[in-house]
C-alpha cells in the first residue's frame, strides 16, 4: 500500500503545481524509486481517462477515496499488472471492478479503438520529455571529464566526441557526446538510466538538465569568492557553484522548505561539497547589511516560478484561466521583490536570475521592471552562440526550449553592477504588460533604494574627481592663503607666549 499512497501524494502535489514529477519522486525517499517513478508517469499519462471512468462510475461516492488515490488504484486494476495490495482497499475496489471495466470498454467502442494507448491524444502517446536527451554534469570536485569519459567507454558506452551542432545530440543505444556549449556536460540518448550506476551513486556525475546548468556556469564565481544561492533546494545548482568555486570561499544557501533542505544536504554530501552553509530561511528576510554577508559579490537567484517550462507540465490543460493569471501575477511580483532584494547587497558584482518558465511575465518583464528600479545595474550579453535569445528588447538574455535547444524551457539573465549610471535605461526600457509590478515595493524592512551605498559612493567619487580636475588652479591659490594665515596665527601665538 505504501507504493500507492506515495504515488497518490506525488500526483496531488503535481496537480497543485508544487513541483516537477522527477523532483517529487526522488525527494520522496521511497525504497524503490524506479517502481514509483514508472507508476506515477503512467497514471499521469492516463489521468484524464482515469478521471472520466471514476466520475462516470461514481467511484468516489461509493468508496470515499480521494481522486489521486482512486486514479492510482484504478490504473493498476484496469491498465497495469493488477492490484499489488491486499486488505480492505483491494476488497473495496474488487466490488466495483466490473463497472469500471465496462466503462473503459465503452470508451474504446465510442472512439473505435482496441488498445488503451489509442485512447490518448497523439501528443501524449509520445511524451515530449521522452524526446529530450539525458544530460549528466561531470562533478569536477570528485573527478574529471576525461576520466569520466574513459570510465564510460570501459563500461560499454560509445564516445562520439564533442558535439558541434544540435543535431549531434540525436543519439541511439549507448552513444554519448560532450556538449557543444557546456564543457562539463555529457549527453546521452533519451531515458538513459543512471540511478543505479556507480558514477551517479558516488557523486561523480549529477543528473541535471542542460538548461539548469546555465546559471552557475554563466555566473562563473571565482574560487575563494563569497556567493549566495538564494532559493537553493534541491541543490543541483548549489553543487555546480561549489564545483566552479573549487570548494574554496563561502557558499550561503537558503531555502524555506526544511524537507527539501534536508534532501539537499544529502545531495551536497554525496557531491563532496564542503564550502557551503545551509540556512532554513526566507531569502527576503536576509539582511544585506549583515556583517556575515559583507563580502558577498555573486548571487544566484532561481526563485519559485510557474514551472511552465518543465515538459511534464506543458501539455496540462488549464481548468481556471483567471486563477492561473492571478497566480502568474503573484509569482512575478514575488520574483521582482527577490531581484530587488538581491541587488541591495553592498559589495555585489553580479547576480544571475533564472526560471524554468516560458512566460515573459516571469522573465523579461520582471527583469525590465527591476532594471528600471535599479539604474546602477545593466544586463550582460550571454553566450553569443546560443540559438535562443530573450524576447525583444532583451536579446542579452537566454531562453531555452524543447525545439530550440533540446532542453526544458528556461530563462537566464545576468545583471552586473556598472560604474556609470547614465545611458542605461534606453537599453532595457519596454512596455510592461502589468504596470502594477513596477509599483510593487518590498516591505519597509526590505526597501529597495534608488542606488545602493556603493553606487552613491561611486557617483560621489566621480563628481569629486571631475571637480578637482576643473578647479585645480583655484585650489592651489586657496592652499597658499591657508598657509599664510597659519604662519601669521603662529607668529601671534609666539608673541603672546613671550
């Protein structure tokens, strides 16, 4: 029964958009991950058909089951290998078995099909996720790319060299290549399973989508630096940051979810990360002026988002468009607050912002609003060779998609503190679809000044330097007069003493 209850729990969280399928499954700590993952995938695929059967037969009314659990049990009874549980639940379902089977048969007759698979829409029969390559990032804290390639070759994999174009990522059987954009990422055919492989279990490779590797790679925090991972769990980006930093410096990682943070701690331990400090804390409540973060120069911000770029969520029909629009606006407001807050750290040099969303409201519009409120920062142009750019007028940013980059949907923007404030706004000013976003400010404890102390200081220094250059002759005369006055006053004091 544990399998069914855990599968139902994951389905319920997915329906509420509380996480992606893979993340929820691997965070569940279920004994047989592969069995749980396979069951949840299949139930999700047949979700609408199962719901129609359950509603038509009034199963919930007769059994008092909740919909997610009913879907799991009905799937295994009608389409799987039969119910694997005993006891009261199996007895309960068996009473309704004939009615459930009849309803499934009627659906096939109406649609003139003979197989369960043929009931599915054509776009669901071959899920988009099944077309994506399997990406594995080599963990350079424990090994090298060369050693990993050699190990895989000895293990029967066929190395095809470094990819030079996207078509090179179309692989079969046990072929693999080195990615054309990210040197530490290896690419394998779709659905290649590494969860029982030595390299994965030993933390030598991290199973991470290529687009998800972009933020840490592009932030490129040097060894010895102080870095913040603002919304860190489940920890793949954190381990990537630590690898780039060579485990030297300080890596502060924050997350509100204590369970996810505990899972993350295990992942970081396996990856050999030692430079991190985990905190179960809301990033928005972290004081930028705290002495502990006084040397933070780099921030990776990957805040909560709609997850609309995740392929397992892309084909899900909207049941309440108005509710979806409201949620999107709320997320965008939260994301803007996080960005504004991140830019308040006094010694910050660079902040990278990313989402696994395809909506411009969470991406270009949030970045644009942030730049308008923080004129001391500018966008850094990223990877000229990357095929998909940010929507106009922000081509400096990157986008990723299934068709364009052979990854999940993603967005990345890199903000950098600049010395001169002038002439920045024309580069980023666009019409905001939701003006209320630009008017939204964090609470008083998180106020976003027009210029941070460092920016004001820099401007002040520049003004002083200009004034010094323009008024140099006048200053020399003033100094001579002061010296004469001092001499006179000194002479008078001597006379008085005598």
